[in-house]
C-alpha cells in the first residue's frame, strides 16, 4: 500500500530528473570574425553570428552588447539559409545608434542544431587585435518586444552568449592623456581601471 509521503517523494524525484535533463542542454549564440586578427581604426568589420541550440526553440531575441568606445553598429543581414520564418525577424535599422540593438527570429516549426544567423557589420572606433583578451562584443536576452528564446512549451530557454574577444591597441596620439591616468581595460563592453 502506497503512503502519501512515498508517492510525493517519487513524484518530486521524477520532476527533478526531468528538469535536470532539459536544463543541462547547451544553447549558444556566438560572435566570431574568422580569419581576422587585426582591425584598424575606422575599418568595417564583418562578424558572424552563430546559433547552436540543443533544445528546440520557437524563437526569441537578444540585445547586442557592444562598447560604444570600441564599435559603432552599421548593419545586420540575416543568413538566407537560417531556416526561420522571415515574418518573425527583427533587426536594428542600419546605422542605429540608440539601443537596444535587438536581433530576433523564430519559426513555428522550431529551430535546433547549428546554423548561421547572419552577419553584423561594425565600424571599429579603435585599433584592436582579435582572438584573445577581453570580451568586446556580446549579447543578452531581449526582454521586449521579442522576448528571450522559448521552448515549444513556452518556457524560457537558458542561452549562453559567446562574445568576440580582443585587445584594444592604445592610440599613440593620446600618449600625454594616458600618462596622467591608469590604463583602461575592457570587460564585457564596460570600462574598468586596471590595477
């Protein structure tokens, strides 16, 4: 004969296993500039936006997180092979300077696996070396109007945003100004004084 405590414990255990199995999936939006290691000041940089979801998503959006001192947004073009429903697409206007700079997409059939979302075009406001260093460009879940990425059931999916890393090269014309204050380093789009 089942007692209430045993039944409740069994149900809670099953629920925990189900939640853990779906929460363990990795869903990634990534930013990369393949083949580019140096970027000159005032140079246009094409950044690939990638999608790699283990969970099925009906779609959602993210807000770009770029340091205004490092990049200026120029444009975004969706990859024609994304496999989404173009009616769900949203992107910033070309040369938009006021945020949030939101990119969103989706499909009633669902999206999963690895694919290209599209290409960002950014203007470098400083000379930089890409590949290692601080995160110069990343993103965060959009709140409105698109909202974060959701599952078939309508639940919010956790998304990891893998940013574009690099190191800003100091501008020699600012040598005098730099000698009066400690150097700056960039972390996730914000400025922080170095020790």
